[in-house]
C-alpha cells in the first residue's frame, strides 16, 4: 500500500519534516517514491508547503494518509482528505 506520511529531517530538538509518498513497508526516514512538500512545526506561520496537484493525484490513485498528514492537508486547503488505514 502507498501512504502519504512524514519523514523527519533536522537536528536534535529542531524537527523539520518532508511530506512524502512511500510504500507502507518502508522505514519512516527510508526509501520514498516522491516528495510532495515540507512541514516546519517551529515556523510562526502555517509551516506547510505542499504541491497540491501532486497530492491530489496521489489521493485519487488510492494513496492513504496518516492522521497527521490528513490534518496538514486540511490546513493547506486540500479539503476532506481521505483517512489512511
């Protein structure tokens, strides 16, 4: 199954995440198919940068989202993103 999830980057106590499309069996920070955007939880503004067209395309193809990514997609304005399972 293909999932849209977060891959952690950054250093100790300074997290920075990539929003990636990956096989569900791959490790969290391991192999991925495509980078859709980034999420900076320490940013003052929304902190989410996302390629909306590519995200919609993956969702239409059946990619599942994690709970956190679902909230981020909503915040970015993608509407009712389907919940992963």
